C-alpha cells in the first residue's frame, strides 16, 4: 500500500452513522467530558463519552444530529464505557471544535459512505 | 483484531477535512456525476468526482461546506481523476442522500477527528 493512502476496501470497514443526541450528562471529576446517549437507529441508544464540554453547553447538544463512528473499539473513560466516537472538526489551534452533522435532516441510523 | 472492530490507530490514518465547494460541472455522458473543485485549505483546490447529481442541483452545492476524505486512493471516473471522496449519509432505500457538513462554520482544511 502506498504510504498514507487508504484503499476503499479499508474505508468500508468503518461504520459511520447519523445519530441524534437524546441526553447529556456531566461526569464527576471530568472538566472536558460529557456522557451522551445517542439514537443511532438501534433498539437502545448508544452511550458515548465525548470531550465536548469546553465547546458546547448541554442545552446546545440536546436533540442535535451528529455523526457517530460506531465500530471503534470501546474504551473506558472516568469509569464509563464509551461505545463509539462523535466526529467533530477542529481548527489548527484547537480553539474551535465543531460537530459534524448531516446538512439537512435524515433519520438516525442512516449510514455514511 | 476483533471482527468488525476498528482500532484507534487505524482510524487516525484517515485524513478527513472540512471543504468548501468552489465549482460544480456536469460531466459528458454521466447522469449521476458532478465534477467538483473543493477548497480543503491546500494551495490548489481538489478535483473530485461525486455521484450527487440525482440529489443536488448545482446551485445548491455552490459554496457549500462539506467533508472530504482526502487520502482515499485516487480513482478515475469518466476520464477524470477524483482525488478524494465527499462524505454523505443515505437512508436504507438510498432515496435520500445528504452531505455531511460541520454544523457551524469552520475554516476549510480543518481536520476531523
């Protein structure tokens, strides 16, 4: 494989889905993290931990559409298992962090390709 | 590696960037494709071929922010080399295809993580 180049066959292993944020909670002892429950079209919402607290108020995130990388290996942060990752764009100095979203409404669980 | 699970070290190999669509052209003999020039914060715009014609008018795409997968292996479609892929969400029956975008403005070239 050419250095730094990704084959399409590797890209399609990633499962990226449209999600809708159902609830947002602070986490004891965490300045930067929220615990989020997100509808990604599955029977139960996904629980994720995301470092959005410096960038978003809880009220701004409520019911917001987002993009969830669903098959990232789960990891535990502050005792909470995070089942996926929210995609966000950040500028060079990381002063600005902005969630990705579908640019118009589409149902949670819709796949990104 | 567990089946279907992606390690973080594989995820970070992907280079996803915020882009801004500068121009949109039809392609001779292609019903579904547009040729797009996109500012992704590089010296020159990237040329991409994307199957958006059934879903977007050209005027809707002009100056739109989008997400470009920049280090996908280039491929040639209808004689035009496409240097990356625009990310979009589609529902189950593929009747609806919606571009991903940053949910508020952030400069082209901003990295997704």
